[in-house]
């Protein structure tokens, strides 16, 4: 499917002429999904969060949607924060991006690497899904 974005030149627009530039609209491409560990010390308590980032390389901004284990998590943003205070962060996180030309998604799996009852460390595994 060929999609174009039309930009009108207002300075030369008249009822008898139409000048437009055509810009090819491309499917969104996710270049990377990664996690950044955020640590904060507040009132004697350590707070640990994971900031998940979904980076795209398109000129046309896509719509973003996040899910965890197939359930909706967040919409409209390329980032999502996950609390690491309890073992609830474990799972598969997916960033799904869409524009008029198509969609793409990429996943990140968070797995525990410590025994139950001890402070949980996490490891990340980035997965790619075929473009839809």
C-alpha cells in the first residue's frame, strides 16, 4: 500500500492552483527496546524502577501502545516505568507502534535472577516479532 502525506504551500495557493509536496509515509520501524535501571534513595528507603524505552526511526511519528504478558499497560508514550520493589515486574513487555502505513512490535522479557525472599535482580532479553 502506498501512503502519502500532502503538505500544501499556502503562499501560492489559489482557487486555480494547487502546489503540494508528497512525502512517502513508511511503516514504523522499531530500532531498539531497552530498559534503564532507576535507583532512588528516599526517606531511608531504596526505590528501584525500570524505565522501558521504545525507539523508532521514522520521520512520521507513530502511535505507541505497551502491553505486559498480552494485557494493555500504557498508550501514547514511548516509555513506561515498571516498579522493581516486588516480583511483579517479571514478564514479557511489548511495544507496539502503528501509523497509516502499518505497524511493528518488539518485546523485552524481564526474568528474576535471585532466590525467593532475597533482593531481586533482573535480566533483560530483547525479542523481535515480524512486522505486521
